[in-house]
């Protein structure tokens, strides 16, 4: 697909439901006895593979004609042994959270995924899950496919996160659900807290307190009876980031993004863009299902380069590819540090962004865990960018193409459907020009 210079973007849209919350709503609904109803679930491939895995473990999950999702769960510890291999496709969140949820239930299950997921590190979850008593046999280097034998007599665990990862934190908390007593995760940097919030929403006891060495301790009390809930999934800020940056870059734009989640552990990009000079108004702040949401009104803005501190990386970890694009169109240097985790996402995102920027004519410097982009107004474009099975690389460079001097082509858009299946029609509705290339 190729993106070409577009007229002003105008209009009001709501991006699909948050991916992190969608996975968690399906998982916790499956661990509660009775019917959980989810509105606004992200119907992207990643979330649909989590639903398929939960069905294979015994849950009943159905979509009604109005788009509501009905989950009939089997209670904490109620998973049945799956007959087939559990395939999580492209989704690191799906597989890591489900490994956690299965680790303290006495079943044996084999997990796999696509070639991107089979390259990603799983030792970060294998190690804490083995502490609960699970047995896990992975491929060389702690990679998928792997077979997990859940603990028959699980023991609760205290675990310090080796990396700032909400997926690892969540895997441990979900495993702790079926261990008697208190499981504790210690984290040095705040990561997204949707698992904690939603566990509380479903009736589990979760608490947090300051611990030694500047750490935060997050506790979950094991073996609760989870009660089914209604969940309304807010619009995903990581998806909203694409039309938002597009409106900042395409001259004369003015758009409204409805109901975007502004949980502080996810809202880093908005703060950084505002420091760069972005005109983003936050309107109608409200609370839905325990999450802060608001409408965002975005107008084209002249951006300038800024320093992005490593401390805020977890609150915008998925937004660096699109921030790097915004930085290339800004005036001056944007320095982004603390990016080591970008190397182990759906692709090596730091390398993929750098490669794409280079092809499009941007100036930058790159290190092992940092990127400095020297912005100089509209990109030259006129290039084909490799997506490497990574949805956010594909969307970031399609957005860049809307404001570049010459069109930008991305070689593969299939993976956009993992997180933002309506990306193309929604952007076209705002005025974006995309064309499908002849093979
Ligand atoms: C997610 C956590 C993040 C993020 C991913 C979703 C989650 O990964 O990149 O897209 O839902 O917990 P890490 O926690 O591994 O950084």
C-alpha cells in the first residue's frame, strides 16, 4: 500500500478498543464463573487469537449481533487441558498473559505463534512461572514453541521484574491468582496497570505499596472468587496515536478523536507531543469502567525537537515509531533514550524505524538503546519501507507518507489487522490518500 500527500484531515472518529484491556477482559471473564459482557472489544487478530485460546481451554465466548462479546467463564483454576497446540499468532501480550494464567493450573499445554512471535524472548516469563512450580520446556534461547505443565500445588512467589514489562508483571499476577496466599511483583518503573485495575474490578484483592530501594510492590491475594462483570473497552491510545500525529503533520487539519483512554501509564506520547508544540486539546474528561478517558481535538502544529527521558519510556513504549516520524517532520533534534525494549517487540523496532527513516531521507543517529532524530520539516519520501511483520512500523510510515513530498510505500500491511483492523477506512474517512499497489 502507498500513502500519498493528502489534503487537510477533517472529521470526528473513534479508534477501536484498547488492545491491552481487550486481552485482559477476555482472560478475566474466563476466570470468573458466570457471564461477563464486553462492549467495544478490539476485534483485531491478536485479541481474536486470545479468544480462540481461551475457547480451547474451555471458555464459551460469543459475539452478539450488536457487537457485544459474552464470555462464560469457569473460575480461577478451571482451565481444561487443550486438545490442540495454542497458537497466539503475532501477539506477545496474548501468549505471555496466557502462560501466566495457565502456570498454576494442573494442565499441559503447548504454546506457539507466528515467525515474529517465535523469535521473541520468553525467558522473562518462564523464569518467574517456574518459581510457582510450573515446568516449561522451550526451544533454544527460551523461544516458542514451548510446552508448559502447570503446577499441581502452586506456591506463591515474590518476583522483581528484570525489565520494565507489563506483560511479565501481568503473567506473574495471573499465575498468583491460583496460588494460595500472596504473590508480589516488585517494579522499579511504573508499567501499564490494566491487569491490577481489572483484577480489582472482577473482585480480586490487589494492593500496592512502596518497597525498599525505590521499588513498588504489587500484591495479589491468591484463590479469589472472581465475579463476572460488564466491561466497556475505551479507545486505544496506541491506535489513536496514528491519526493524531497525521493531523499534526498534514497542513490545515483539525480532527476529533472520541473516547481515548488517558490512563497515566499510557499517556506519555501526548505529553511529549505537547512539549514539541502540538496543539492537542483534551475535552470531556470522564471515567468509564475504572479508566480515565477524554476526547482529543488535534490541529496541525509546527513541532520542535525535544529530549524524551528514559523514565517515561514505559508510558509510551509502543508509540516510539510514530514519535520518530513526528520528530523527523519537526525542527531540530529529538533525543529518545531508554529504548532497549524496542529491540524485542514484533520486530526490532529501533532498527526498523531507523531503516525506514533512512529510506525516506531523514537524518538521525542511532545507538543500542537510543535514537536521535534531526528533524527538518517534511520528509522527502519516495521510498518503500519494510514492515518486518510489525503493525506499528507499517502504520507509522503510511502516516509519514500522507505529509511527505513524495509517496511512501510499505511492503506489507497484513499485520495492521492485529491491532487496528479499521486503520485504512478510518484514515480515509478523515481524508487520507492511500492506494493499493498492483503486484
Ligand atoms: C502490553 C505491554 C507492552 C506493550 C504491548 C502491550 C500489555 O509490552 O508493548 O503492546 O498489554 O501488557 P511489555 O510489557 O513487554 O513492554
